[in-house]
């Protein structure tokens, strides 16, 4: 069970993992796959875009929680 003192460390690790995933997406160039026939795609560019949107939403939530933890007098 996590305690309030564990929360900032957990959020920081989660933020780092999400940023790594976003870097991987950025370096994968899924838009270039659109120039190839769909049968040759290793991944669907639309799926990559959905993943990126989800990761950016998660990153925003983590950053918001981290900001709340810094300003919360009880945390």
C-alpha cells in the first residue's frame, strides 16, 4: 500500500516513463508509414497517434498531481 510520502516519488517515476514512451513515438516517424501500402505497415499510424494522445493526457494528469503535491500543505 502506498503512503502519501511515496506519492511524489511514484509520480516522478511515472512521469519519466511516460516521457520515454513519448520520445519513442517521436523517433518512430509513424507519419512516414503513410507513404507505404498499408500491408507493409509495422504499426498503424492512427494507433500510434491515439497512443500519443493518451500518453500526453496521462503526462498532463501526472504534472497536475505533482503540482498539487508541491502546493498541498499536508503533502
